[in-house]
């Protein structure tokens, strides 16, 4: 049922997701099983992460990285062709 790409694992009242910093994870601790189930339904069961701040931040981070990579490739191609800006 988990569809969020940043989900890693869960154990008891803990939920582990990809961290914002490379090679880290973020742990969320819930006060009770009902709160955890509610959070999973509202966020983790959705491909876009629902309203989860971390998921939104990670999507933005990867979109920015993709954009920077695309721009770097385009600049490299222009340089190879001898074209200026």
C-alpha cells in the first residue's frame, strides 16, 4: 500500500524515510497506532507523498538537481559546438 518513493521502513511507532541529506534517513515517532495509520493513509499511501513536508522537500530537491544537470548538459553541448550564449 505504501506508494511514496521516500518511504524506507517502519517498526512499532516509528516510520523511517529517506533523509534530506545524502545517506541519511528521517525518523518520525507517533504517539499511538491510530496516529500512525492516519499519517500513512494521508501521506505514504500516495505517490506524491500527500501533504508530507519531507516528501515535498525531497521532490523539490530532485527536481532542482535534474534541472541543474539538464542545464549543464546543454551548456556542454553549446561549448562543443562553439556556440556562445
